[in-house]
C-alpha cells in the first residue's frame, strides 16, 4: 500500500475544498489498478464525492446549515458558536471515501469530484491521508 498525507488550509470559514487534482496526481504516480482511499483524521471534517463548481458546493453548505444550525443547541459547546454541529457532521458526511482506480485513473463519473467538507471554523489546518491499495 502506498500512502501520503497532504495538508489543506481551509481558512476561517465553512468550506467544500476540492481534493480531486491531488488525488489524480497521487494515483497516477501509483499506477495500475486498485483502490484509492481518502481519509481525514479529524472529528469535525468529512469527505464527499459530488459535483463541484456549479453551485453544488454552496448548496451542500446551505443544506448542512439547515440540518446542523450554528446556534446554541449543541451540548458539545466549546469553541465558536455552534461548534458542536461540526462534531455531528461526520455522521452525515463520513471522514472517508474510496474510489476504484483502473490503469492509474480514478473511475469517477463525469461530474464527480472528491472534496473535503469542513464546517469547523476554529481549525484552519487539515490533513488528508491518501492511500492506494494495488489490486
């Protein structure tokens, strides 16, 4: 298995950060057939596969805002207002995703991208582990 950690700066705002190019570079170097596994070792971030750049990123953040409002209802209450919702989000958007790789190319659909989803405005630096398991 090949594995690499990349660093992502998310800034001080909710974000959907595109990881696709980094994943493409990683699997093209690994070559062959196998499985790409993307994992964020954080209790307040997730990995999603979705269309990006056509408004879907903002739609996802809006939907998460509706489902998980940044208010004072959360028992996990340290940090910024509504921080507890960031700890609930990985139950909806898990901290991992796996993608098949054939001949060194991810088998994503035409409009699919891989993204880090982060609602936690208190943690601006994230790590993402990319792992390739050859088939």
